[in-house]
C-alpha cells in the first residue's frame, strides 16, 4: 500500500552571482591565478606578443618504404631455335641433342 501526502514547506534557495573588475597588471606580475585576502580570485588574461625570429623545428617526419611485388604476366615473343642436319659417313658417331633423343 502506498500513502500519499501533500505538504508545503519553505526552503532556503541560494543564488550566486559574480562581478568582474578589470585592472592593469602591476610590474613583475607572475601571470598565475591568485587568491586575494578577501577570497576573490585574480585571474590573469594573457596575450601573445609577436617577436620576429625564426627557428628550425621538426614539423613532421616522412618515412619512405620500398615495396617489392611479384606478379605473373603472360608475354608474347618469338623464340628462335636453329636445327642442323648432319650427314655422316658410316661409322661416324654423332653426339648431341638429336642423338640423345634418338633422332
């Protein structure tokens, strides 16, 4: 069983706000965030000043690799072979490709 009851109560509500005050820096300002004696926070606002100079820095590195691929290709060409016919006298032995093949 669930009971329901309507109530009315006054509760405190806290609202915070902030104010900003801009002041000029003092000589020798550390540039760090500081907490002031009254609990306020002093935050430095920085800007870059351009100083003309240049220096060499590494921007990136390029790596070059060699790759070797082997592929099979069909090529057409003309192959030439010479045939020599020998007439030998009886009793002369012929040695070579044709003799080995029995021709």
